[in-house]
């Protein structure tokens, strides 16, 4: 359910699309209680993948999460796709050649997480 900031749309989905309230936009209704808090210093790492696009430095390395990975000087100034897989404990580096449809795997590194990786539980 979307809610107009000015209240002039009466929350009607049709009216919101035509909303001309002073703020000029509708906001989603809050689904969490007002007093809901997350301890940002105690968030678990769950199994999954994090993706990063990085430009290869002149020395052939990229930096991901303050760690350097050797990609190769032949790719200096090119862009690569780095994926960290927390379940497998690996970092994979991909590169897509010009005129290629898919990126190819060029490097795999061990990437050990310094804490327990939680199983992802789908709750919704």
C-alpha cells in the first residue's frame, strides 16, 4: 500500500499515480513497527554471493573490500566482475572480451570468512 505524503490522494492507488502533492511523490507504508531496531554491529554473514565491478589497475590488480587480487597486467584499465561466494569461501573473477556475449571465469581465489557463515533462511 502506498501513501501520499500530503494526504490529498486519500491513499487511492489511482489517485497516487495522478498525485500532485507538494512533495510530488508517494511513499510506501512502513511494514516494520516504529520501534524496530537492528544491531548493526552484530549482523550475521549469510551464505550467498556479493558482486563487484572493478577497473584493473595498471599493475594488474583490483581491490575488493580492501583486499587486492591479482588479475593480470594484460587486463590493465579493463573492467572485471568479481564475485565473493560466502558459502563456498571463494572469490571468482570474470572478464568479458569485446564482442563476447558472456563473461568467462579467469581466476578463483580462496576467500575465507573470519566468522561462521549462516545458512540463508527464506522467511517471506
